[in-house]
């Protein structure tokens, strides 16, 4: 193996290494997608892959799901607290899903594997996939209403699932005994491992080419480049303090509004994001672990930064985040969190953008602000099934164009399950899948329209909903009108319509239909013809 | 016997005539994008000055007409009929945004706007049973609306039509009886495969380009007839097969990736001629690079394709295209040097063309390093100016504080080649193929120059340069065979030893094969000459990604092959898990006569016949004197030790340090790593 020295050709080599690292993360994603079983991973791509160095700093990440971006490093830090570096051996795979160890919500299971090169721990490769079920009180492990983490599924603290390359069968059996569709979980676990092995192999090759010391040094230099570029972008925000607050429809149990506050302080080349003033820990599952909060902040600043800048730890070095103790953004065991990752996260982005809109013209009005989580599972253990899906909605309008209709915005970008794939797999029938006309907010630029998705249950089923913006609509900006709130219904066999709340777990008899109408995006500026 | 290939690219239209006396005639003229058949006629007029084309036996055409119509959104006004409640599926797509880190989620606009998308009452369930009958009254109202809107073409895509096509076919007949001039594409005809968005998108693409292709084929046939060619022209399909234009007009969507297939076929030919079974093909042009894999002597066919981000799920040769070519622009942004995907194209082109380009490109960097001969670029027909190239590269060099202009130029090439190497890895190592056992077939104007360096990056030890690298896509056309691909969704469990289910499978296959045979007969061939190949898409039950394996009538063998494919693709297999047959695929083929390339004069190893002098070239961080050879003067068996440069009218080959080239009897260069 040759070890190369830096010369004035640094930039060339760095450019090449950057591409190679990004490519490795991307290739891990390709392997994970192809090898996984559940429609959730395969069709909807609800997973992320990344590379870290041994200091738990992000080296490269493939562009998969934004809500995973900041959450991964919290998970690694927690793992390293439990497993000091010297206890980690080649071939070990440590997994976790506990939100109190850097997880987000229980269905998201993180896999982490060390990469040893020349007998030293050089990198970590990891991935996180949303599993269609991880046990708990309802199929899909996303209960509409829950007040303790135990209801939401099996809690996995950092634990070795593979010990020096060998599966720890006791742990595997324990996990599989607690989930509803065993073979699917097993298949997805194997897929997650296959992706890590591919990442390991590629990092070894890269190190072989450049020499490990040179490669690690290049990784640090790439972080410094991203840091410097981020500071340049940050200069576009005028120094000052910007505040905003918005609400969740519900605390997860009752329909009391829940306040989320942000104060952004920009000084020279640093930015402080403080969530002081946010409501305390809530009784229901809207609490968001701090890893989710990090993800939301990072998402916004990643989106505001030129896309050619590499996503790594350097990009986020000058962002400081302040989360108040005992707030719903810093919940303690055993607070319920299943909706924090999927719903509270969207509101966090809304408030950060609302604050930034006071100084930056390019900030758009609020997008639908929810993921409209739908889980449908069988009532009977026989022919068990679990279908989970999120539904897109209207995007907020901006100062240059209308918001796009029927699309995923901000913290998720999962694909829908094709209707034909869904009906071939589950005892369900889709009756409508269309754009919800006139649901975007009015304005000079109109908000995007939401979606209508109607699904008939062909057998007795349990439906769980976690959806927001059913009471408080997505805001418009600079005089633009808010988007329409979303609506959920049950239609029974007689055709009678029953309105369902934003969060609910409801029994459906065979022949009954669930209708979800998702919110529209906010409008931008006063309409030119405001008599409209 | 005499054969003509006509390949239309973005910049040039290439012609190649070959006969069984071993003569080859080439012609290269500017493309005429507004009406590609005009350029064809211009070329034929030129070609007739050198050779006879009236007694042709075969004429094969590769076209980008359908491709351009879609990319430039110049297809016909199209309406879409779908199951009621689902008229927005085409717009919603998979509900994801194209860029993940953005505050402005966006996607490609659908080809059919919402006012021309109609839902109609009907429904078939997931077993193929009708649960809501087709509402014919509603259909007639929709047809009135379509008539009012001056629509030229209609796509029909109902849920589960691949299990029960009656409703779609009924709509087809209704439209044809009321509006016979309207083109109609039904999804059960275009792509009877499950997943409604992708099927609908593919069907819409067919409807959108069909009238254009039909009139283009008519115009093409007329133009060549004017020049004395009266045989029915064949057109290259995305799968690399050919069919008569009149038949292609019935399935226009199959020509959408025609323009990419020719190069891969050329690569396949080279690979076979030199006795290789595994190869990567590399076609580097002015703005883009196409790469593809050849496995066990076969091109790879994929069904998950897209064009301009719209899903196109018909089978096509698996080609990966990236924005890297001679015109790719180098720029320094955010601490990193990037090369491409922006391209200076042909106009203004690289700075050295002196047409106003003032940004450094790959061609400029190659010129600065002395790889290109300023007096012999494109055979001396296109003047290029080294001082202009040097000026733009120098500017970048100063900005980045390089020690020399050459060092900066080498850096540009390093990044350019790294981007291409990543694309080559995507079609090889990332799929589990060991690139060390592959040969690299390099062509296109700029392919041969980077070929050894790229091979080194993938640890490959064999490079093949075709005799006419710059027109090799056109050559690929005349190596093609008649081929029709048919598929249908099946979605039943794979039962290895169940006679009844075997019989059902055989019946389903034989109905597809029957259609394939009929299409070959329509191309003018006898049923006995048709070869049928059958394939199964299989997945583990519950998995949603299928793998394609050949089927020779034995499900045990197919199942075993599936396990091996799974192991290769994903690193593990599950031989005990139940599996499902997802789709059936049939290829119907007829072999066309083949021609040999003319033989060179025979020379020997010791004498380098084409040596024309030496040049100072910047290689591996310093200038060195490099031997220059003229390709047309080389003889078979000549061996050239690298570093050396071989010049010819349509390309320049660098035999890099550590490599040696052997001239083959048919004009191929076989370049191998010196051990």
C-alpha cells in the first residue's frame, strides 16, 4: 500500500475522494433497497445510509430521508457511551431504536458497524431503516394515541446483534418474538447488514488506494471545506434575532394546542437556534427526542446551502442548538414519542422557517406540515398484515412560484405504495387517489393542493392515524392565505360519514372506507385580485 | 451483399456501408434536428459519390427522434383515460420530490395536463375480476370532450388491466370506431406489467410520440427511396433488436432509447470478435458518456428505465449516461474542482475551437498536455488552437495556485476520468461483477484517449479499441438482429413440482411467444427461423424487487439460478424461502446476415509501420517524448509499446505507460497491461 503525500494537487485529490465517499454511501443505499423485504424499505425508500469517523463525526451521507440526517450522529454518540471504542471488534454490529439513546421513534432501527483498516478502527458505517412493525399495542407500532413508550413497541437500547461477524441468536430471537411479521423483519435486518458490509468493503478499497492516514486527513480537510462554505452562506442572513411560534393540534391525547417556539440569533459566522419557551413534556406521543430536533435544524440549513457543498460534520459546526430541559423536545423515559419524528418534526421546520422568513426573501410559506401517517393492520392474528404509509400534500408557495401539489415536503420524501402493489399484498382496496382541488392557500402565488386517498378495508381491521394541521392550518406568508386544513373520515357500509380526529386508533369493519384529505400549502403575498 | 447503417446523433449523422467483399465506406455529416430525414438524404447524396447504395440488402437506422420529442416536450397533444378516481396518478407520480434538500419541492410536469386526464367508471380487482363494469355512456361524453380539444393521441391505462384487458380493449375499439384517425395506446398492449404509475407513464410516452414516429418513418422511407433505396428500412429498438419501420410504428415507445443501443451493439461486436465474454463498453462523446456491461457475451437488458425523469419501463439495453465528455467544463466552486455536467457542447465548444468558448474543458486540458495533434483534429478538418486552450486552463491554474498549467490540466482530466470510473463501477462492481475479469471497449471520439487510464482505475487489464471509434455506433446498427420483446405480469407462487401450475405457466408463455413469432413474420421471416428465449422475473415472496433469470422449461433450474442471482446482487440467498413468479418475458429473434471487416495487410511485431515521429506529451507529472503512429498505416500484428499515441481521422488513442497495443487483422487494437 502506498501512502501519498499532499502536494499542490490537494484539490484534485479531495475532489476525487469526496465523490468516492458520497458514492459509497449511495451504494449502501442501493444494496439496502434491493435486498430488503418490506414495501416500506423497497417501494418507499424509508431509510438512510452514512459513514462516520471514529469520533462520531459525519463523513458522508447519501441523500435519502432528511429526518435521519441529524439523528444518526446522536445514535452513534450513545452507542460509543455504552460501548467504548476498545470493546468494539471487527464484524460487530450494534443496533438500537431507543429514542433515549439517540433513536427517533421505535420503528426506526439503526445499525452501526465499525470498519477496521490495518487493525485499527477507522470508520463507522451505519444505516437506519423504518420497519413496518416493531411490536407494541398496535400493528405498525405507530399508535394514534399512546402515553408511554412501552405501548409503541419493543425498546432496543444499544446492543450487539452481531458479535465479530456472528449473529447473536438470542438477541435476534428476542426481537423477532416481539414483532408481528417475523420473516419480513428478518429479511430487512439482513438487508441492513448487507449494506453495511458493502460500505466496509468499499472503504477498505479506498483506503488501500490512498493510505489510511492520507484518507483520514482528507476527510478532515473536506469537513473544513464544508465548514468554510457554510460560513459564507451564513453571511447572507443579516445579524439579528428572529422569533416565531406555531402549534400542534393536539398533545397526542386531548385537543389542547401545543406551542413550539424558536429564537434564532445570528452573529457574524455563528447561528444559535434556541427552543426556549416551547411547551413541557406532553402526555401523548408528540414529544420529539433531541435527535429529531437536530435533524430539523440541519435539514433547513442544508436546504439553504448550495447543494454542491458536501454534507458532513463540518457543515454543521457553526450551528448551536439550545433545547430547554423538561420540554417536549427533550423528553425523558418513558414518555411516548412515536409522533415526534413524523409530525412534530414538520412543525419544527415550520417555526424555523417562519423565523427565517423575517430576514430571508427566499423562504416559502408553510407546506402541509404533516406526514399523514396511516397504519392499517389485521384484527386477527391469522393472516396478519401491517400496512404503513405517509401521504403527501401541498407545498408552500414562494416569492417566485406556486407551491407544488400532492408532494412530500421537508422531513420526509418517502414514495407511495403503488395501488396495484398494495392491493396484491393486503386485503385493502384503494377507491380514490387524487389531488384535492382548491386546498392550497390563495395569494399572488398559490399554495400547492393536498391529496385525497380513500382506502376500503376488505377485512375487519385496525386503523391508526397520526396526522396534524387538522385544526391549525399551514400559514401563508406576507399576506398570502393559509392552506386548507386536512380531514380524516370513516365511511361505513351504509355510506354514513364519520369524521375522525387527527390522531386516532379506530376499528374498521370489512367494507368500511378510510378517507384522508391532506392539507394544502400556504399562499405567498396578497393576491393581485384580492376580491377573489 | 451490401448493408448500410445510419446513426443520428445530436451533432453528427454517421453512415457506414459494408459489403461482403470486405469494403467499408464512411460518411459523417451534420445532423438536421428539425427534420432528421433531411440529414439522412444529404448523407446519402455524399455517400453515392463513393459507392453504390441502390442494391442494398439491409438498411438499419438508429434514431433519436422519439428521444428528442420527449426531452424537448414536442410530442403531440395527448389525452389520458384511467379508472375513475385515479386521473391524477400521472401527476402525483410516487409523491416524492426530485431533490431532497430543498424548501421548494418540485417534480417534472406530466406530459398530459389535468384537463386532458379523464377518469371513467370501471374497476377490475387484484384477481382480474370486474367489480365495476365499464360505463360506455360516460366514455362517449369523454370522447366528445377529446374531440373538442384537438387531441391527436390517447393513452388508456386502467388498474389491473394486465390481468384483464377487456375494458381497455373495449375503449380502444370504441375510439377507433368513432375517431379512426386518433392514435390510441393501451397499457395492456404497451406494458402489461403491474405498478400503475410506471405503466401509465410508459403508455403515455407511447401515445405522445407515436404519431411523430409514424410520420417520421414515412418521411424516412420516402427520402431513402428518392435516393434509390427500395428495401423496407429497419429501425433499431431500445433492446438492441431491429424491426421494420412499419412494425415499429405500432410500438413507438420501443424506439425511445434507440440512440443509445447502437454503441453498445458495436461494443458487443468488438468483444465477440476478440474472443472476450465479459466487457464494459465506454462511449465518450462531446457532452456525455454512455457505459454498459456485457456479461457472458450478452448485453444487459433492464426494464426500469427513465427518460427526462419520467419512468419508461419497457425493456432496453441497460446504458448508464453521465454528463462527461470532451466539452465538459471545469470550474472551481466551494473549495472543490468540478468537471461537468455542464458542457460547452459543439457551439461554442471548447475554448480551442475559437468559436467563443472561454471556459476550460476536457478537450482543452487534453490539448494542453499534448495528447491531441492540433493539425490533425478530426482528420485535420477542424482547426484547433493550443494557445487558446492554454489561456483558459492557465486562468484556472492561477486561481488554484498550481505549479504549472500542465499540472492543472492533468487535474481536470483526473476528475473527469474519476467521474467516468464511478459510472463504470455502477454497471460493474456495484452489481457484484468483478471488473478485473472484464475488457474495456472504448470508442466515441474521446473514449480511446482515456481508455488505459480508466482501465487502470478499475484494475482491468484489457482494452479494445474498434477500427472506427468515431462511427462505432453506426457500425453497431448493422450487427443487430430482428428482435421483439414481450412481457406480462403473472404474480403466482413458484411451485417447482406442481404439474397443473406448470401447465398454466406454459400456456401463458406460449401466448406471448405466439405474438412474438407473429411480429417476426410481419418483418418478412418464416416462422421456422424464429428463435424464442424465455425469462422469468422472480422474487422471494414478500419481497418487492424481482430478479430476471432465463427459463428453459425447468422451474427447479430457474429457482436455482434465482438464488445465484440473489447471492450476486445482495450478498445472500434464501433457498428455503417461498418465491413468486412476477413477470414472464419472451424474446423472439431472427438472425440477420453478418459482414466481416476488411483485413489489414499483415506485418510483424518488430516493425512499427505507422510511425510518424515523436511529440512532447505531459504524462505522470512531467513532459516526455512519446512516439506517434498513424492508424491507417499500421499493419496486422504490429505491437506498440506505451507510452505512444495512435492518431486516426475520427479519434486519438493513448497507449499509456505500462500498456502495449497489438494491431488485429480486422483493424481492432487490443491493448493489454504489461505484466
